[in-house]
C-alpha cells in the first residue's frame, strides 16, 4: 500500500526534512520524491509506502495537515487507490 503526499506553498528551509520526519515517525517509508522551487514557491510530490504504518493512516494524514497549517503550506495526503481512481480517465 502506498500514499501520495503533496506539498505546496512558500519556500522555507526544512520543508522536506519536516515532512519526511513525520513519515519516519509513522513508519511510512519514502519511496520517491520530486520537488521544485519556482521563484519563492515550493511544490513537492512524495510517494510513500504505508504498508507498515505504526498508527492509523488517517492519523498520518491529519498530522500532515496540521504541519501544513503550522508552516502555512497546503499538505494533502491521499491513499494511492483514491489518487488513482481520481486521476483515471
């Protein structure tokens, strides 16, 4: 099982470290990361393995949302199955 985490907002030091730190806290393994900084805007998509989470997936998603609020970022965590269903043509 995998999840997609997206992060968008004003670029600041440590965004990737903070998001991946929460992944480690919940035992979500980061598989792949792509990120871009466009002038002062930060955008990242992260694919994580959630098959060995030590807490419920909704807790991870809520914690990421809370981090986004703390950092004035939009962080969205979505189960891969939902992501694929939403983006299937």
